[in-house]
C-alpha cells in the first residue's frame, strides 16, 4: 500500500531577495532611484495579476482557464505542494494530502486527500485552484468531476517520470500561480546542480563504475525500478549502472535473480520498514552478494528520490554520496 501510495506522490527553500541599500553622502537622495520594498512588492503582485486570465492545457488534455491569481490553493499530492512552496506561494495553500510533510508548514494544512478524495472538505475550503495529478486523475475521476461541476478550477499536473517532465510540472504550476519568472529560475538552479553532479561523475572510469540494485518494495514481494523511471535516470546521472536497466518501469523480482546480478551496491527506499538496510544484509540467500559482503547497502530518503519536485536533485546527491563516497563525499 505504501509503495502504491508513493506512486501517487517531489523542495528547495523559498528564496527571498531583499534589495540592498546603496549610500551616498546626501541622506535625502539616498536610494533615490529605488522604489521602497513595499512598492516593489506591490509592483510584483501587479505583474503577477496582469498575467491572468491564463489558459493552460493540462495533463488530461483539457484547456483550463484560470481567471485570476489563485488566493486559495488545494494540492492533492506532495510533489505539487513542494513546487508551490518553492515558488513562494505557500501561504496560498489551504489543503493538502495526508502524505504532505515538507516543508513542515505544509503538514499543518487541512488534509483533503488520502487513498480517497474528500470532496466535501475541499469545497468547504472554497479554493480558487485545485492542483490534481496525472497519477491519480483516473482514480479520482468522479471526485474531480464533482469539483469541476461545483465551479472549482482543477488543473491536472503531469505525472513526471523524468527530469524534463519535472521541469514541465514546475512550468505549469508557475504559470497557474503567476510565478513564471520564479519557475524559470528554479528550473535553471536545478539544471545547474545536476550539471555539477554530472561533471563530478565524469571522473568515474568504466572500470570503477558500480552496478546497483534498487529495492523499492521489500521481501517477500520485492520490487525494483528499471528504465523510464526516476531512479534509473538518477543512476545514469551519477555514472552508476542499474542492474535492471534492460527492463521498464516497476519490476517484481525474486531473491535468486538478485544473487545472479551480484550488484556492487544495493539501495533501498523502503523507509516504512524498521532497519530496512540491515534486513537486506541479514538475508541468508544474499550473504555472498558483493554489496552485502562489502557493506555497501544503503537506505536513502524515499521522498527525495520519488517525489517529482524540486528536491529530486537532492535525491541524486544522496545517491551519489552513498554509492561513490570517494568522489562525492559522505
């Protein structure tokens, strides 16, 4: 259940920029060419409002019209929430899912979605915009239709499975909230950090490249991730080889198959099991696997490597430090 819910769900800190005050000898003329911060804020708000109305083709192939800058936003999945906060619109968020836990403030918002959608609670919050998600659009189709029929603007954000798709999600939410400039800057920051990581990874020779098995669901029903998934792309970025890169998506696998793969490192994202990495090392059938013998089994933060939001780059960094500590540092 946790794994499936993880699929439904991905943040950078909100950066505030204050104008620096210049000085000259005449205090009456000080900052003569600058507007007061309050006026600058009014100007930014005015520009954001001027961007509306806006029409966005969402992940359901629907042309969604947003008449004015949203003042109350409901987010139905953590990755959307993290993007909204990263764009500086956290104060507008009035409702989130039960899995929302970042930033801390998000966890204090009204809970409107778990395995089911609480349509009545959402309507009681009187939102200007509901940010849905492609991964749950079919599951919650009836509820989303009820919201639309009640006059609520619903935007279905794409179910991102790559960095480029995450950038698209950020662009979409930026446009929907009047934060296009901020979304562009956020994307550029993410790309720059990824580029730095790739440059470091380029120093890893083919001989030193490690094979990695990723466990996203534990025994007795072990699942891993193949190509066209975030985890596979992350491993490629850090110059590591996914042991199942020849298969696609979420893959069930047995213990014997992993023994034959004999990975150099094992990564688990199973944070809901106590001592997940230790449990893997204690599997009798895996005692001769290189990763187990050399104690190269690591638990990484599931939220960082599975949520298709700004913090996905942090997930890459965490993987890099675990698999190649000599290159990226612990």
